[in-house]
């Protein structure tokens, strides 16, 4: 049976290219491929983007505001304006959709669950963060608009929470959400067929395409250059091991507020020919293929898209033991885990990875790839959402939960 879904996200591509926004787009496309109708309802600050338009098989509705609605605080008026416009749009189009799917359990989730309840529609909220950054916890600590009341309102109105890590499952339960109201569905990835079938060829081609030395041992980071990603720890740790392994090369992909600071740190601690900042790259698959190891030193993660993509590309991983990373990286088997900000621990794992035989690294990568393809292939993830939608829309006929 075909479902009509509104994906409610406070921001969306191209204004924001974060993990939650990418997952919103990828899941929406996968659901359309399964025969469902998806409308993405969001905000924008660029007047040229405002309004409704078709973007491939998706309908995207962007409601114009001065500032992004999640920012709140001094920008609260934009949040209120967006909430009112969103309520109005959902009411006017209530006969055109069956369910509201909110991405992140933040202010937009309060808007979506409130509207769904008023219109007699089911809703689900996908939680994006774990630990002390868990969405509802962060929302409850905000003073404006009675953050705790907003969080409790979401809990009272939502039909089901979706979490992307087992850590989040525990965090929601500790916050007071019933286990029966929590469904675990990880983020999904959809690697190109050639990534799975032509790894060796693409590895060599990648070195050529990106101008990398043929014999370089490539360590790769991809993500925002912001405090949460903790790239400073990676640069410090790589600096400690670089002179032991002159063949090692660190590639840093991404952009953000710490760009200049990180480049200055790297210039002071790593030989110039052993590190490169490549800026933001939208199509990462060729770069994953060219790398030998993926490194994710983040202080906190929900479930990193880059991590799943790297593992799908059969890369061994060195990453902090946080949230969804622990679900997919098995220490000593598909990679190595270390504690956030543990420079010496990360340096040790970098040296270990550099000292391993190429065949050993590939065995690690293949094990991680197997786990990701078994549990996070996008078609499989979309079918789990499809089953969950069916359960929420037809609770009386559902024989089991989509968990």
C-alpha cells in the first residue's frame, strides 16, 4: 500500500548539507522508489528558494524565514513565524498526506507532533544525537519557550520515536520514554555498485585522480571542521606518528569555522607533504576508494553518514567510542575505538594501522563492509520505515512492531 509522507525538517539542502538533511533526502528518494509519495517541508532564508518545487521525484516546500527556526534565542520570531506557516500549510494540505515524519527531536518536532495530533494524523520523530547532546535533553535545557514543556509535549503527542543507535535507545528510556514507543532503525547508505565490485581498480584510480603518491598510506577524515568533530585531536595524534611512517598521508575533507585554526596547527606539527586539506567534496565515493583507513575523532555522533560510507567502501576505521559508532565498529575486528580527546590512544591506533600488512587492513575493511551492508543498506532501511508507517497508520491490523 502506498503512503503519503510529509518529511518535516527545520533546514534542508542546499542551505545546509548536514547528516540529518542528507538522510532526509536519501530516505525520501528510497521511499519514492518503493512507490510512496514524499513531500519535504522545511524552511529557507534565501528568497530564491522559497515556495514549492519539484526536485527530481520529490516535492520540496520551503517556507521563507529570516533566520533558521532551530536557532531560537534572539531569533525566536523567525521560529514562531516558521511554526505558524508550517501549521497553516499542514492544515491546508491535510487531505494530501497520511503521516508526519520529523527529522530531529527539536523545535520542528514540537511543531510536527502538535500539528499531527490536531489533524488526527500519526507522527514519528527521528532522534539525531545521543548522550549529553540527545535532542530532547538539549531541548529541555533551553530557557526560551519553556524548553522542558516543549520536550514533554513532544513525548506526549508523538506516535513513535525512531533512534539510530542503541545508545539513543537507552538515553530516551532514561529520559522517560517508554520502550514500547522506541523503534531502532539506523541511518541508511546506498553505495554505487562499482564501489562494491571494483575496489582495487578504484583505489589505484583514486590515487591518480587526486594526485596522491602511488605508495602513500592514506588516512582520511571527512566532516565539518567544527569543535564536535574534534579534528584537532586527530592532527595532534597524526603529528606524533608521522615521522615514524613517512609514507602516511592525512587527507582532511570538509569546511567549517575551525578551518584556519586547524591548518595552522597542522603546519606546526606535520610535514607539509604528509597532510592535505581538500575542502568540501560532495561525491566522496572516489576518495573513500583511494584511502586505506578512515578516521573519525568526533566528541559526539548520532550515527555518522561518513562512517557508514567509509565502511561500505571496505575501509577499516579508527573512531571514538560514541553512540552509533559502537554499533558498527567492532574493536580489533573492523577497526579500533578510542575515547574522545585521547591523543595518545589515537596515535597508538594510527601507528598500529600503519604497521599492519595491507591484507590485514583489507580483512578489517571487508568485515566492516559486511556489517554495514547487512544492517544499513538504504533499501532495507526504507522498507523498515515502510513497515513502521503501515503499523502507525493501521494499528489494529498490525501483528507486530517494525523493530
